């Protein structure tokens, strides 16, 4: 996750308050205002002296930036940076930051060479867009390619321990977690965003499946659902493939009646399965983004899944011949 600082120079309390409420990681102020920031929130209060500021005007400036980064300095490229010089620096070192004046610049900086700079310094000019910048830069995990799979079997699977992931975020219809029997075939399990006559919507919750299931996590990792605990970040995926992260408030593991649901991607023949609680509130997602309850789901229905190459060790991607049933 990238770091976002707000540059409160000159100091203005209303802008600092906005920055803190927006969720920045730190505020850059003059030395005489460091204690003022610390009195408002538990965030980093930094000064310009904590950084090496470089204005890119010539090749020598690139070389200076690389030298400073290699020496462990926190380097900021000031206003006027361009993509090619930043690419050259990123190709040789890490720890680079840039100043940004608006959301478009922030998006650009975050995506250079597909990994982006390590931190952003948001200038006061960008204050109207600050909340959006922080949310996009800190929460977005890029996009995941989703495929359409056809349901081939639905069967009762007896009782089992299932995991409800209750987060500190509120989701929209068509958002949820990617979960499955195999890390190579995960189903988009919709959050409990839909109301019904018996239970109110709980849009912070994903009733994600059985304890043994794999869940896709931030940073191209996986974990077992049983390992999801309070305070951990989980990957949230929308029906359009857009991703974000959410922090777990609690995970509830309880014994419930379960269903086994099997599906196949017809175009490739890849197959997968998932165990979900047998209840109306648990839903997969149709390709158009509409949630579908496991109670009304039928063989032949299409749902969204993520297909991947098999092979994980402690959640990390590895090259290994593996077969999961």
C-alpha cells in the first residue's frame, strides 16, 4: 500500500484537519507546527528537512535522485516531474516520492512502470480532491480479470464451520470476496448488500464460505478463511474487476448447514467448487453484476469467477505442479 502525505505549507489548521480526516499517513509542516499536528492525531508529523527535494530539469538531477535514494534518503520530486525521468529513477532504486497537484497526477504517479512511486506528497492545491486521492491510492489494488463460469452442480454438504467476515467498510451490490476450494478457481461471493423480508441487509459483511477455503488477499496472496482475523486487510472485488481493501472488524466462525457449488468455465474447461452456507442471504454474482442467492441458484446459471494458475505456498505464488479437488 502506498503512503500519502499532505503538504501543509503554509500551515492552515482547517486543511490539516481535512487531511487527517481523509486518512493521510502524515502531514508535512514547518518545525514550529509539528506538535500542533501531533495534538490532533496519531500520524507522522514531518518537516521539509525529513526529505530530499529534487527538481528534475536535467539528466544530472536524475542521477542525484538515484544517488540519494541509494544512500537511504527520502527523495521527493517537486512540481514539474515528467514520466520518462521518473521511470529511469524507478528502474534503478526504490523509496521515491513525487508531489501531486490533483487526482490525475496522483493516478499517473501511482501507475508508472506498473508499480508507481512509493509515496505521494499532496500539495494544498489538491485539497478539494484529497479524500478521493487517499481512497484511490491507498485502497485500490488495480483490477482483477473475472471470467464467466456456468454452474454444473449444487448439493447439500451437511454441517460445517463457515466464516462471516465483518469489515469496517460498507459495500455496494456486486462487491465481495473471491473465495474457492482452489486458489486457481475462486468465486465472487457478494457482500450481504441485499435486503429480504426476514433479515436486514448487512453491507459490511461477506459470509464467505467454509474455513478451509482459499480467499484472494491484497498483494497477490491467498489465505485460508480460518486465518482471517480482526485487523487484517482483505481484498474486495467488484463485478467489474475493480478492487479495493477493507479491514476486518471481526471474523465469526460458526457451524451452519452448507452447500457445495460446482462450476465450469466453458471456454477453457477449467472447473472449480466452493462450499457456502445454505441460506438466502448468501449470494454469488451474475456476469451483469446482479447478486444471486444460493437458494435460487440453478444448474446452468452463469456466475463470476477468477481463474488463475495453481500453486501457492503459505499464500505466496509459486511455480509447482499441483492438483486440487
